C-alpha cells in the first residue's frame, strides 16, 4: 500500500485533472461568481472628457481672485456648449463635463453668486485642479483591466460594463453530481430508524458548492452494493465532476473503489496525509473527475473545502483556485501536532482565532460554530495563546 500523499502534492495532482469546461459569452450583469476566460481590455476611455468632482463653478485659474461673470451651466448629461473666456464662470455640478477653456472648479461654499456675478469668499482649491477628474483618470481605451482567471464580483461587473463590455467570456457553469452512499443513511423527510442517521453530507456538500457557478444534482442515498453504486455513477455520466461521501476507505462495506474498478476506472491517487480526511480518492473517467470524500461529516466538509471547491474553481478557470491561508494569533493554546497535518475547527473574531473544544471528525456542531480552519502541521510543538498560526477562513469562495 502506497503512503498517503502530502496535501500540496494531492491538490496539485487533482487540479491537473480539472475538466476544461467550454467557454461562453455571458451578460456582464449576470456574471457574478464566474471567472474570466480571457483578459478584459477597455473599449473606451473613462471618463471620456474632464469632469467636475464637486458642485461649484468652472473657470480659468488665471482669473483668480475674480470676480467673474456667470455665463451658463454645465450639468451631468447636459454640458455647457460655449467656451470659458477671461473673467467667465460656468455653474457646474458633480459629474458634469468641464467646459472648454476652464481649468479650475471653485466650490460653491467658497463663493457667493448673484444673478450674474460670482465673488470669491473662501479659499481656492489647492492644487488648483483638485476638483477636476481628468480625461482617462480611471482607464484609457485598450488598457488591460482584468486578467484571465479573475473572479467576477460586483466591482468587476461595474468595471466591465463601464469599459464597454455588455458580455464577458467565462466558462459555463460546472455540472456537479453529489452522491451519498451508505446503508445507514435515511433520505431527508423519511423516518429514521435506530440504526440509521440522516443523509446530511450530500446536501452539505451541495451547499458548499453553492457559492460557485455550478448546476448541482444530488443522487442518493445509494445502498452499499456495487451494482447500486455503478448505476449511480452511470446516472451522473454527463457531470463534469462527481463527488461521493462515504465508502472511500478499506472496510468491507466501503465499495466506492471496487465499484470504480468494476467500471474500468483507475484511481489517480488514494489517501492524503491530513486529519480529518485521510481516506480520499481521485479518479478520472474520460474528461470526468470523480472525487471520493470520507463519510464522517467533518472529514467530508474539510476535504470538500480543500479539494472539491478548488477543483470546481479550476474547472471554471480560476487563476488561483486554492484557498489562501492567513496568519492569525491564537486566542487559546494549541496542543502539539500528531503524525498528520491537521485542520482544526475554530472561530475567528476578526483579531484572534479560538479552537473549538470538539474536534471529532464525526461531529457537525463544531462546523456550524466555526468560521475558520487552523492548520497544525505534523509534529508541530505546542503553541501558547498569542502564537501566530496559519488559518483558512472558511467563507472563501
């Protein structure tokens, strides 16, 4: 039996197998959560003309300290059509085009105006062009704005539309099949006998993927029989990714590996040197990736976070599919590490991270209480409170 893989090697091998989902053009306004399949460059200049950043009066700085003749108005969407000459001033609103000839905006509160005359009462802007947004301040035509693989969030949608992109190239939503397996599982909404437990892993993993563009199909619970598992895999033949929970270990009733072998599917790797989550398997059926997660709830969640989400992000074209750890001081002491890298459920309060009192891989309540995973390397020495440790914030999408 080969030794379990280190986390980084297992993640690297998994991401190398990620399916290449087809690229499509998607309306920019509906592209939140997707990843750009190609870079985005500006198709226009923003702003296209110099604008006022404040309400006031546009004029020539050379005419200070005034007074000025008020000869018209420039409003947002309604520019002044004339030219500012010596001694002239034009009332201007925020976002309005700066009239030709003007190179300064005097704030309303620094001036007094009657029907035709404007007088300086306060302090001119410093520098004199302070309240002017120059042409191209944000971006110029052909500027590279977003790289391929960037996640499209609300700001990116606004930028793409402002840059002239009504549609953006993305990879279509990934098709994910979630298979629950185990004779001990009772489907949601059914009676639960004393020898059964509710089938919670499937819905949990589906919810874990909900923050990504994914069409999720849940299958199961599937009985612990090779023929039933093969039928479930066949039902999900059109999925880009299949994820299973349970049955990936070596017990008499752990039948994911035998079912895959019966289908002629060869494992890419099996077992990872982490806790929880050691009995994890990865296989490939054509372009489809099959990810077998452990059945214990905490193990399924942690491996879903560390493997399933990165795989889905990679399939969607993310430039950085892996979660990013940050360094956070411990609020509570941490005991020495064991023989495997561990991921401890914890709560981050914005300044410190406190380990949950319960770390059993079969427990769901610590997951619901936690918003972080503390990384404890194999063989790590005890760490007192205040020690900075690597932490994954688990709300990373």
